[in-house]
C-alpha cells in the first residue's frame, strides 16, 4: 500500500525526469553496454543519456520525433536502440539481471519453474504481422511470456493474435530451454492442457506442465495460485505507456520494449535493496 513513508522511499522528483537512471541503477547497466571501439571516430554520445532517452520513451509513450531536446538527437538514440535490438543486447542484459536479482534473494540463479501466459494487445495502422483474437475481440498481436515464480520476465515471443496459445507456446518453450536448461516445470491455465503441447516439445527435454484450474463453483474474480504472478507482470508492463498498444511495425521491436520494461523494473529493485 502507498503510504507517506513508501512514497518518500520511491520519490524521484530530484531527477530531471522520473524515468532517468539514478547512479545506483546506472551501475547495473553500464558494464554490459558495448565498449568504445579502438578504431574510428571517438564516441561523443553519453550512453547513459541514450538509455535515459529510451526509458523516457518507454514510460511516456511519446513518438520518437517528440523526444525532448535535452536528450541526444533522435536519430542517434534510434541508431543505438535498433543496433542493441538486432544484436540481442536486451535479452542478454535481462537474463543477467534476473540471475543477479534471484541471487540477492538467496535463490538459485537459474530458475527451475516458470509461469506461462499471453496478452492480446491492439496494433495501430503502421502495419506488420497481426491477427484477430476472437475470444478477446482484439485485432493485433499477442505478447507470449514466461516468468519465474516471482514474476520476473524470462522469455517473450510476440506473434499475431490469431495464433492459439498452445501453438505459440511451442517456439517460446523451445527458446526458453536453450536459455534456462534447468527449467522444466511450467504453471499454466487450462488453454495449455492436453498432450499436444508436451508432444511438440518432448524432443528438447523433459517438461512438466501443471494446469492451475479455477475452483469449482467460484464466479467472478478468483486469485489463482501461481497464476496471479504473471498477471501482475502484465500489470507492471501496463504502467509503461509505450506498451499500452503495440505501436511497432516489427515484432522484434515490441519484444525489445518488453525486455527494456523488465530491465527497468529489476534495476530499480536492485538499487533499492542496496540503499
């Protein structure tokens, strides 16, 4: 609950923008960014300011052209953002931060259990792959994610909304096994029930999928064990206005924004724990 004490602990009014990194948060990101090249033109742009600009876009949801002038030029920020998207910097950084956060809580660095679910979001007129989710009545894409049992993002796959969850889970779990080979137990809702999913992924190792069912006779909202964790993660993403809809042409760009939202959450937790 927000109280006068907790509000003071998380107050960011001393920063230029509330989305800017503090010194403690920057220390968790800085070692993982590309170093300066030995040859060529010396770098003159502050990478910290580039990351601050990206976080500003994430939190405010403003278009690239509306980026405030006290950040580096829009074209420079875009160049770094898309370069880091294409060389998979964001997933790698997210993985290291997840491991560090779990170790700070005296847990194993690599999880053995996760939670899977998807969220359908509308797209806009910019184009790109999309489809109609008839159940949610949303034309757009699905954010298919797996979290650990604390709600930290482990892997994500963005695909058209007309792809059923049980089909979209196959490439997602295959990718997850490569990143986290010890993860073998998945909590899921009844959409993932049945032997078809296990049959499709049995070649990449043993899996156990535990279906969390709603209690019989319960109507309306019900807090389901383990399932609420991933719903809270989607709620965290919803606080970032860039993720209110899928504004991107490419699915890879939307994936990058999801990882950035996860990274922002983890570094704030880690920095707060060190105070």
